[in-house]
């Protein structure tokens, strides 16, 4: 009786320690069928061909949509950067114009042309209307 118990234990140990080639073969065979296209000739695949085509179409639409969205995001980013650059250019140009149009700056620049700032106040000229 001891011998029968030992034989069962050794068989159990051998079963546990052995790799299971059936699962590897099944996975390997399925993998090769998918890559080789052999699964498409099976009966269930032919019955589901419209559904498989539909899924492939949906996948293509999804991919195209993601590319379109990324291109729009890139375009928005580019336009935003251009807008910021133009805004900074506008602010600096406006600041420079305000500085150059000050009365003291105009006086300094026009001195080279022989023009001087008037010290007399401005007079208002009023014209009389002729009566016919």
C-alpha cells in the first residue's frame, strides 16, 4: 500500500512539474492562423465577414479622426504662437510710437531742420463773412 501511494505521489509531482505543451501549441497555432490569414477561410469567419468589415471601417474612421484632430491641434498651437508674437510686436510698436510722438522728442528731432518750438500761444483767426 505504501508503494501505490508513492507511485501516485511521484506521478502527481511529474504532472505538476511538466510544462503543458498543449496550451503553447494552441496559442502558437492560433497566432500563425491569424498572421497567415488562415482563420478567414473558416466557416464562422465567412459568416461574420460583414461584421469584420464594419469593424475595420470603424477602425479606419477612428484613426482618420485622430489624425485630423491632431492636425487641428497643431494648427491651433501654431496660430496661437503667431498671435502672441503679433501682440507683442503691436505693444512694442505702440510704445515706440508714443515715445517718438512726445512733444519733447519732436522738438529735439526738428531742431536739426531749423524748426523751433513756438513760445507764443496759439491765436484764433476769425474771418468776417462778406455780405452781398
